[in-house]
C-alpha cells in the first residue's frame, strides 16, 4: 500500500518521461505501518519495489515487504496497475487496481485481496480513496479515505500532514477491534532529501484502543533508475 502512495508522489513531483522508464526503490523502515497499524509487530521492515512508468501516464509495479502477523506469514507482495493524468499545472487524477498477496504459511494466501483506488490532487493537497470487496479474505467490503497536505520548506525539506479513515462495511465479517468497525489514523511527517537518499521521520497515532498506539516512524529510501 505504501508503495502506491510513494509512486503517486513521484509522478506528481516530476513530469512524465518522454519514454517508458523503469526504476526500483529500496526502503529501510523502523516499522511497517499500514495506516497507523504495525504489520511487523513493531519491528523493522525491509521493502523493495520495481516500477514501470509509461509516457502516457500508465504505470505498473510490484512491491514487497516483510510482515509479522503472529503466524507463519512473513512476506507481503503487492501488484498494481494505474493511470496518472495531469489536468493542469495544479491538478491531477490517479486511478488504479492493486492486488495484495501474503506468503510464508500454509494458509497465508487466504488473506489475499484486490482493491481499486482513486485520487484527486490539487496544489499540495491530495484526496485519495480505496475500496476492497473482500478485505483480507473476510468477505467484508472495506474502504479507506485519506487527505494529505504537503508544506514545502526548502528544496530538500518538506512537511506532510495526513488523516485517514478505514472502515469495514460488514462488521459481522470484519472489525478492526471488538465493537469497532472503523478507526481514524493521523500523522505528521518530515521529509528530507540527502545525497540521493530520501529520509522521513513521522509521528503516527490512531483512535484504536487495543493497538495502533502513537509511535515514531523512521524511513530511508533510495530510488535507482534502470
């Protein structure tokens, strides 16, 4: 999931290439947070992607990360295909499809699910939404809606504020915690570019009672063009 957000930000920051381009991004993170909820039992994560961007705005890729759900599942691999279109110098649209897959245990693939997403960006603000009809293999519909705003400070330093809501549409099949089918996550993050590395440090919190506590997230990214 995080890689889709990062790719959208990359497309926003740079004009579309004159021809198709390939790249990979490697990330070392203090945790793998999915909208404020740890996917690695609060342990570090190593993540990598391979991405293709076409001159018309189409893009596709694969992203992988270690995970720890307390069972034998230890790997997440996501595939995605989307279309990013600039409306004018200040606005853009982004639509796509993602497939999330899980590996490591005999029953890990039972959590596989597909999702569609869309976004509208204007200035330094973005509104983004996701919808899954079989979230994490539970037969429950699920949506996420997110708003983020970036505050540029220098060419190397920027600040990002974000809030999102994740909600199950069938609490009989899936709840985020007992009696709670939805939750809110919010964060404030500083991004800094240093010697071809992108470094981010953010504080994340949710309104969940049983997990999703307030925590710091440190990430170091390196993107390589092919």
